């Protein structure tokens, strides 16, 4: 924080200018219309360059190629469970072993598939995306610092 000559408090936080109008701003109307400093625009340009890069698109593509089919498969399994439970209660009530019926096994299967999907997602992220995403992050921070932007 810095104090200006008029006694107002000025913030060095680059996200301070992103606040909505009237939310914690302590500047007058003449100061509010001033353009943002050039170094912030350079920092934003760095992140736009990274977003447009082939490496970023590859990381994003890997994410989408995993998440899209996984979400569709899990939702299909969930909807099949709910529809079967509501339209065929006799099938779901069929005993499997003792007091355990098919509906109970399918319900427990929902929990099992949730844990398996979480494990698969974490494994996929660790093996296929985390390293590339970390390299992109470091590259963006180095570029932003090199241009005088805040990272």
C-alpha cells in the first residue's frame, strides 16, 4: 500500500483494478477514468500468448479427451441406475445373496465407480497433464517478470 499526497490509500495489487464498480474502491471520479498502467497490459498479454500456445492447447485437449467421455459414461451409468430403480423395482428387489439384492449392489456400485473415476482422474492428471501444466505456469511467470508484469 502507498499513500498518495491527498491521503488516499493506493494499492499495488494488480487485481485491485478488477473490482466491480463501487466495491472497495477509494479513488475519486477523475482517478477512476485513468487508463491502467502499461505493465499490467503486458502481463495480460503474456497469459494470452500462453493460452494461444500449442502446449496449452495440448494440455487442455488432454483434459477434455479424458473428462468428456468419463462424464458421459458416469452419467449414463447413473441414469441407468435411477431409471431401472424406478421402472423395474422387481428386478432391483431380486435377491443376490441373503438379504442383499440387486438394487443394493447397484447402489454400492455407484459409490465404487465414483471412487474409481476419481482415482483414474488423479492418475491421468499426474501422468499426462501435471508436468506440462507446471512448465506452462513457470514459463508464464518468467515471461511476465521479464516484461515487468506482476506474476
